[in-house]
C-alpha cells in the first residue's frame, strides 16, 4: 500500500484582499471581514465562505501508509511559511507517487493548492503529469475526476452527485469514529488570529485520521481489503496513535475507543 491521505487548513489571504479591494489602511481582521462581506453579497447572503483563490494555506497534514509503516504528521514546523508547505507536499508526490486520498480534495483542497502553487512558483511535474512523459499516467493521473490516483472519498461515495454528499464528521461518526474534535473549519481563522497554529495543525491531523479510517472501510467495501486485512490496518492505526507524541492523537484514540 502506498497511500498519502491529506488535508489542508486555510485562512483568508488578506494580502490578496488588500490588493484586490484597495484596503491598505485596515488590519488583517478588518480586511478579512470585508472579504467575508463581499462574499455574502456575491452569494446573496447564502455563504461567506471565500472563493478558492482567496484562501491561504496555513497547515497541511498527511498520513503516509507505505511498506509496513504508517505515519501521521503536519508538513514543516509550526512556523513554516506557505511556500515551504507547498514544496514539501509536492516533493512528497515527486518522491513516492502515492495514491492521494482526501475528503472533498477535488472540490476544495487541490484547487486551492493549484492557485497557491501558481502564486509561489512551486513546480510539481509529477502531479501535473497526464501521460506525455509517463504513459502510466495517461489513464490514471491526479487530475482526472474519475481516476484512482486521487480518490476524493466525498465525491466517490456520493456517486459524483453534489446532492448526495455528506460531511466527513457525519460519515466518520456513523462509522464509530471520533469525527471532529475540539475545532471545526469555521474556527480556524479565529485560532489563527489567536496565534494557535499548533491547534490548527492538530485539528488538521485528526481530520486526516478520520479520512484514512473511512478510506479503509471504503477499501473493504470494494473488495480491495479482506475483513482480516482491514482489521489489521485498523489495528496499525491504533498502534500508531498509542506510540505517537501529541495529546491530540491520544485524545483521538480515547474518543475512538469510547465510541
């Protein structure tokens, strides 16, 4: 198994807001509020969630299952800037060419990463390969919605029907997993303003764990894992959490055991 489960956390790109809306005299929080208000106007009050190109990546968490090992971590150190996070993510794809697994990665995470890599000039030839240099990518690459090299679980499980999509928290909870713990995506901006970058990274890592465990059940459902092999992989996750540093990972294991 060579699988990389990933999730990103973002905040408003206030530098972009200043340039686009000429808001040089406002604080970051004030600029973000203007951006939210403009988005509400665009959506006629339905949402203040910003469009993809106005997000800034502040955390990328991954779970790498390769050979006989499983590792869960956040890319870079707690002070890593956005270009470094992007470089580390795409360098991992260059090195391992894994199957990517996400929850709504096709609808949100990857488009955001595209825009941010474009902004910072981050090269990712393996990711953008569609068969010109490597024929194996012609019928199975990261970019096509229906290819397996990137599995967006939310998209696949909904049968590619937006009306059938569900939240990661709901699906994880239905499967007896912890789901969201302590923070939600809506709280990331305030956590960022409060300087709680470690908390954002911890939240991102628990989302990755939920996604990976849903993926294991998906692999069982479609016959890629037998029941004993699935149980073995689940126990590998438990062992990883028992041995891992970080109170949030131990909290995740305790919540899982209590579910």
